[in-house]
C-alpha cells in the first residue's frame, strides 16, 4: 500500500512523525509553496522531514492542481492523507488514489463541520469535543467516519491547551488506525445527518471585546482566540489592548463590561488601530 500526505501545519507534521515512529512509511509528501500562508496558525515546512526519510516533496499552490494528480499517479498512491489543509479537494483529486483520501477534523463529526473548530468549541462552552478521522468526499467534513477520539473541556480551557490536545489526538488516531488503513481493513460509518451542524469561519476582527459583553462572554472570547490564534482585543481610543489571558471581577478592573470588569493579565498595547 502506497501512502501520500499533504499538510502545511503542525497537526499534519505531528501525524507524519508518528507514522515513522510506529514503523510506517510515506511515498510522497505534499505541502504549500514556501511563500504561501506564512501567517497561517501552526504553519510548518516539510523540507527537513522529507530529507530525513528520503521522501519526494511536492510544493504546490493548490491541492487541486494538475501536478498533484500527476504526482499521485506517478507514485501509484493508494491513500492520500489531507490533514491541516484549508483548501477543499475536488473530485479529480479525491478519485486519483486507488483507495481514496483521508482527513481529520477537530470536532466530533457530524457536529461542527466547517471552520475555526477550536475557537468555536470554547465559545460554545462545550464540555466535550474531539477529533474525527474520516474518508474525504466532495462535501465539507461529510465523509464516512473511520474513528473518533473524545477530548474533555471545562470552563478554563484555552485555545492553546485545546490545540495541544487536538494535536495529541491526531497522533493517537494515526497510531490507532494506521495498520487498519495499510491492511485495507478499516470500517466506515456514515455520519448521522440529523445531528449535523456547521460552524462558520472566523476572522481576526471577530476577536474584539465590546462593553456590552458579559464577563463570561469576554472570558470565553479571550480563551478562544489566544495563541496560536490572533488574540482578543479591546479598542481604547487610538490604542488597542491585545489580550492573551485575563480574569474577570464584579467590582473593579480595567475594561468595563455589562456585568463587571475584565482584567488583562498577559497583554500588549498596540499604537495602531485594528482595521
């Protein structure tokens, strides 16, 4: 069975490292060209690991480029992993590997299809989230499920902590299902469409804290968009307070909210306005 792996972020690199740790091999690595997505959260480069394990490395603009299809055919790829990749693979790419393509999504699908899964899990106050390994189809996070892992959350969970747990769960799922994938013995389970939800994308400007927010809302926002994301912020005249961690207080503080105050703990003062 010949395997390829496409990624440009740490989640994917962690999976590649785990594949080799457990004795697996890859026949082709695919990543974005060096100049693309430089500011993407968790952006990494595959040059070192490709060189270490002597694996061909293809750098591309888009996963649907003809050169991707040609490379998959040239290397006679059976499975293509596409993990930590924001572009949606189209039918031509999905159908080129003989067995198909495999992705992972940091929610318990069919809940939370779409973007910004880690921030949304915190903003929604979930007690549990997780990671789903699934066979990709032409929809967005709609393919048949190979396996899932549950991640517990509480009212203090930050994006930094959750990202690490998601990363660790990616590693666990790769380790758990690798042999089944290689031996063509995976069991696919269809998603229950009656339970499906879709979460929209988020932009850096969605991290703004407003005075009409409650303490809980402001606290959730700070935790949801802290590192590795762009951070929450509060506009104070011509200055911006970029907040990475904070606490709340009913009686006194720095930023007045609807029902109390937000007190930045780890923060930066920026002179320029956030556009």
